[in-house]
């Protein structure tokens, strides 16, 4: 490659993407593999995982394998990371939504959300960082938060808290791992046309009075849903050498939701 050229290739690198059987996680994994990485898909359902990995290999010719484990099970996660060998790129994407407000959410239920979204991301980051240090190799850690962590939303206290914490973890890990050359960044998706957001519409109160398309036309600069494939570019960029001097940042991929008044 000539001097000054921008390098987005991920050839020769291995990436683990948690929660990548469907939705945005699957698109992130697909994008990393298309850029040349060997990608490890993750989910709890081994059968579903094998089916998705097989489809990506056969239909798209991508270098993809599966690793079935629950990220909140520390022992299982550590066994899996050890068995997987050298991991250069970690994408902490696992998460779920529990749309309840402070009048319903108990402290124990909040703790469970934090364990899934935040503590598991810390644990996996620590495991991968130790492996990188043992190899004297700089790596990439990418956390997937949400614009909800920056904006807040009624009736969604646990998710907003967990995602805000993930952005804070990103900055803290970036400071700790910077001397080794490992970068840590966070990507905050806005409203994407995934099954999860369709489910959110179905449970809006009252559902028949909520028009998400009309809301997005005025609430975002681009005036539309994000297409799931549109999340892949920022993940590939942050994982590549092109982003070698970017760390500790939270980058919104939201069609302008957080910048439109």
C-alpha cells in the first residue's frame, strides 16, 4: 500500500461479535467478514448460531464460525474466549430491552440489565485485553450503546442507564488500554428497521395512535429509519487501521436524531 493510503482491510484479524445471530449484530459481523476478518458469531442458541454461520459461509463466501455461550456466564465466557484463541477485535453488542419505568423496575431487575449490557462487556473486554497484552498486539474494542443512553426516555430506565454506563466504560477502558495501542470506542445506534424496533412500535401506548414513520420525519435530519446494513460501515472503520488514532469516543449512527432540534 502506498504512503498515505487509507487501509480499511481486516485481513488476518479475528473478530468476536456478541449477540450476532440477528439484527444489527449480524450486520456488524457480516461487514467485518466482508472486510477480510475471520468472524466469530455469538449467541446462546447453538442450533440457530450454526444455521446463520453456515448461511454466511455458503451464500456469501465469508470466513465465519460460531461460539455458543451466554455472555453473563463468566465461566462459560472465559472458557470460550480461551478456546477461540487470538482475538484482535471485540464487538460488545449483546443486549435486550426491558421497557419499564422507575415505578415498575426493581433494583434487582436493574442489576440484571446492568450485568447483561455493562458488566459482561467489561468482563469480555478484560479477557480479550489480557490476550492482546500477552501477544504484545494492539487490538480494537467496540461497544454498542444507544442514543437512549445520551437522551433518556420515559418508561425505559434500565436500558438508558446501562447504555450510558457503557459509554462511560468506553472512555475508562480507552484510558487504561491506550498505552498498549488498543483503541476502545462506542457506537450509539438510533432507530433502525429491525425486529426489535418493530416490537417497540407494537407495544407503544396507545399503539394505534403512534406513527413511528411520521415521528422520524421530524425527529431526525434524514427523516427515516436506519437500514440494518448501514451500521456495518462504522464498525469496519473503527476496527481498521484507518481509525488507529480514534479512541474513547461515542459515535452516534442515528440519522441525525441527536443533532436535530
